[in-house]
C-alpha cells in the first residue's frame, strides 16, 4: 500500500479485538530453540516480522507448523545450522534474539549484526557483554557475531542501560546455564514477564520478572509447553487514544488492562469514561478531551509511542477552538463596504515595493495607529483595506509590448 487516505472529522466508535503483541511473539518463538520438544503458541499476530522470524527458524532447521487459528507450533529437535544470515537479520533487528538460545543449547551460534557492520557503538553490546559474563567466547568479524561455549555458567550481570531484547536474550541463555544468574537493571516491560511465564511453563526457574532484578536458576533441559501470547498494549492504547481524541467510544476485547495503568490514568484525567471488566475495556468520551501533562519513560510509565497521539489530540482541540473563535470575527475588508485588496498589487510593482519598505520601517512617532502611505511623519505598519489604514491601490495599467512590467499611475 503506497498511501492511506483518511477523511477525519467524525467520532470513532465500534468494537475491536486486540491482536497478540509482536514484541512478545518474537522472543517467544526464539524460546523454541531451547528445547527439542514442540512449543505451541496461540494468539500469534499476522505481521511481516513474525513471518520473517518463522522463516529464519525454518532456515536453521526448526519444524514450523502454522495453523489457521492464529496458532504456531515450533519444534527445534532437528536444528542443524545455527546461523542467522544477513539477508534475514537486516530486515528485522529482533533476529539477534536467537543468539542466546543457540549458544545455551547448541554451544555455538553465528548471527549477523543487525546493521551488517561492526563499526561503532551498537545496541547489541549489552547482549555480548552479558554472554561473555556467562562464559561465552565472542568474536565480531566481517559483520557477524560468533559465540561459542561448552556450557554457560551462571553469573551476576549488571546492564549499563535498560534493554528489553538484551534482558530477554540473557534470560533465555541463563535458563540452561550452570548455576544461578542474576540480571540487574533488567527491563520491566510486560513482554519480559510474558516470556518468563512461558519459560517457567517449559521447566525454567525464573524469579523477579517484571522487576529490575531477575534471578534465573539454570536447569539441564527444558520441555515443551503451550502458551498464549499477551495482548498488544501499544495497539490497545492506540485505539483508546484515537477514540478519546475524536470524542467517540470503543469496546476492546481480549485486552490486557494491567499493562496500561499509566495510559488509562491519563485518559481518565483527560475526561474519558473507562470501564474494565476482565479482558474488556470500554471507553466513552462525552466532551472534548482536556489537556493533560504527559512525561514518557520506560515501563511502567507512559509509553513514548502514545505521546504523539496525545499531543495530536491536544493540538486538534486547540485548532478546533481557534477555528470557532475566528469564525466570530468578520474580515476587515468585509466591513464598511471596503473591497478586499488584491495580492498582486501588494506584492509586485512600484507601489508594492514602496508598501513593503514602509511596512518594515516600523511604526509612526505619534502612537500605535497605522499611518497611511504618503502621510507626513508616519509609516505604514500593515493592515488591509481602507479602514485598516493600509494602501488600497487601484489596478495597475499595463503597457503594450512591455511584458511583465507595469507603469505607475500618473505616468
């Protein structure tokens, strides 16, 4: 699709089923590499990144079975080629999530850098530092990350910065490491908690998911499991903000209200009526939304992906207010029978140049009243029409044979 044509001006209303979260589905599919038993995932979103990840797993030898009911079954028993090539990784940065599971279970992995180049500071540095702390040998050459380890060992990892994919990668790798791993300054996003719940269902021992300290006790092997992917909180918040901004009402099914406390609080502050019943969220906006102060920060604070929509709603509200306020003002040239000045008389010709020079010269000496052109002791400061004090010029006569030029009146 090359473009979207949107005709606005009407309230948005209806009932929508929320899709599964892409940011939760991608690491969950990579978790299938940790076991030789099938992992069955439900509520999988139909997105290009999901298709790319399934293609990457199938290329490495995993068995992928996609069903019509938004369910995917992945089995990594026959995995034979632990390589993530550049032609697939370059289209999706989340492909780096296969690095930890491959090293933990197969002892080696070769994954292309998301940019295909090892020059400069990369966001994957936290992944590499964490795996090195677990005992993996890391080499970065020719745009590829090569990691090897006979078996990873538990360690204390302190992340330099909060990274969601880094926390997920290290958490999956630590599941099969020997001993206990403590990840400090870990990401607290609900997608991390969703991955931990699935790993625990497979036999892992993870505590503290959803806090900034995650503890993982390594086990010898993981088994299969069935897991339903959490609802997409970004999609949910987008529908809620869109309905509130247009003064509409919406009912969202299969949502996860617990992951949207900050968004729901700001919408209530803006005047929305919100009701939560299990996995259903109802929103109704009876009046124009009020202005609210929004400050974005990592979860559980207000997400930055919704800040633009909230700002747009406030901007539309101010534009609506200015529009109705300006409608009450009658144009200057419509009063007192004055005609509207012609733009070409102000912008071109000798009189237009004289008006522009007078307008940039400042106000007159004797007050704020605009002066007329040619009036002694005053300079014109702008305005349109006779009653505004501006120059109301007659049409310019044109000279035959002198294309594009005009002669001043009286010559």
